[in-house]
């Protein structure tokens, strides 16, 4: 059975949320506030377990989450669902018409085919929240094009529901 340290889980969380950029061991260590040796140890353990993969470009090794692996996919989903530090909002009505939602405390990204319904609900119940509604293909395109708003919400936010939809879109645009 696989057990993860806090640093290893933080590495997974960091890599999945920042999938649109490439990171070396040193970059990951600096971003997470851990030593390069600590980042190296965590990444090597995760790579041995097939949770992350390394890609060699020139002389550098760049790491990313291996979403083809079932365990890695579940760990990525759990890391996206982590809402520590973000206030909770009521999502029952939004879930009826949306496939997924990501909330960063100020903005709600809803992946839906019924934008008007979701915006209506948010206007009535979540007045202080800015709503961004996109369809599934639009979401994938926004990730592929590195849309600033969508990437920012995903990096800082928490997936409220529909983590599989978000992971599928990330997988389609990775590498």
C-alpha cells in the first residue's frame, strides 16, 4: 500500500494545479518552500510509484502527474478537492445544470451547457461571487490556450464537484 508524506502530496497538488507550466526539481522545491533534496526524494518516490513522470528536455528533467495511472488520477482528484482556506458555498442548485464547478473564494467557474440557469442561480444566491460559465469544449480550449482567468481559478481554487471532468480536460491538454 502506498503512503504519502505531506511533501509528496503537496508536490502532486502543485503539479496538477500548475499543469500548464514545466517544473524541474529545483523549481518545485522553491515554489513549495522545501529543499531541492527534499523535492528530489519526493519526486523519485512518486516516479517509482508511477504517480509522476519525468520528461527530459535538453539537460533538464521536467515533472508532471501521470494521469494514465489510476492511483495518480485519484490522488490528483483528491488534491483538486482540497478546499482548505476557501469558504464554502451552497452548490446543490448549480449541480443540477453543471458538470463541474471550481471556486477560488471570489470567482466560480462552472462547466455547464446552461449558462443562463447557472448565472441566474448565482445572481440570486451568491451575489458577491463573479461567475465564469463555459462548456466542456470551451473549458478544454481555455486550458489549451492558457486563458488567464480559467488557469488562475484552477490554480487557486477548489473543485466543488465534477473533478473527473476537470481531470479529463487537463489530461487532454497536457503534453
